[in-house]
């Protein structure tokens, strides 16, 4: 009876570990400001976690691209640009990020170190992922790739968000438009992503079931990852 109870307790702990978080946890490596890099005992840890998280994010995006089942909305746009130019997807992602960042100027948004790192690291990691991830033809493995990609983007997002070094260009555009217009964040995000997706699809970017699964699951992936980070940092 005690052994069964112990197993039940371990199972409950496992389930609780992956319970989604409703808030962004305050971690030991969280910066005091978006350009806080050179002071405090956690500054090296903070930078490592930021770069690691953004790298996971980019590689996760690459997993979706490799399947050919449909990319995340912004990568649909990047792929569409790459198909109509001499740029590869990584370079197109970099250019899209810079263009989105330029839209911060009239919105009076201020970038942080994490914003700049987001532009450079995700584009580089995406291209690296396309180089190292083997292509597959089995449809079940492709769906597995999609789920792995969504999971990595979720974990990567949770890690870089908890560094407190600034939002990525797309999230900054979303919050900037929200503050400027008063329209709800969810609606602003929907309009922005639909616009990026529509332009990308018109340019030939890959749109499909992978895109739908990403839209359906990415929020939960990020929330679960934030929950895991929160519980691990409490110990």
C-alpha cells in the first residue's frame, strides 16, 4: 500500500511539474533592466540562458520547415521572401526582424539586449537547424518533427523571456500597437500574424497542417515550459 502510495505521489509530482504557468516566473538570472549584462553574480548565466533559449527557438522553427507540412506564420513569410530573392530563410528571417524592429520607432518602443540577440541568434539557429536536421519522408516522423519543433520553440521562449532582457521584435510590435491603439493584445497579435502569414503564403511560403498545429499548441507549449522553469527555480 505504501509503495503504491509512493508511486502515486511521484506521478502527481511529475504531473505538477508540467502544469502550465499563468505568469512569467521571477528567476535568479532575471535582469534588473533590459541592458543589464555586466554586473551581478548571475550575468554570465543570464547571457548563456538567453542565447541557449534563442538557439532552441530557431532550431525548433527549423524542424517545422524541414517537414514541409507548414511553418509558423513568420517563417512562412521568411520562406516566401527567400523563394523570391537571393536570400536564404535565415537571412530572410533576419531582414524581417530588422524591418519589424524599425516599426518600433513611431511606437516609441525601446529595444533591449535580448531584442538584438533575438534578431541575430534565431536567424542563425534557424539556418543551422536546416543544415543539421535530416530530412524525412515518413509522414509520422514528420508529425513528430512538428511536435518537437513546437516543444523547442516553447522551451526557448520560456528561457529567453525569463531573462528580462527585452522582447523580440514581433512581440514588441504587438505590445507597442496595443498601447498605441488600446486594442486587446490577443486581437493585435492575431492581425499581425494573419498579415505575415497571408503575405508569406502569397509569396509561396509553406502553409499547412504544421502551421495550424503551431498556432493551436504554441501557447500551451510556452505556458508549460514557463511552469517547469518556475518549479525548477524554486528548489
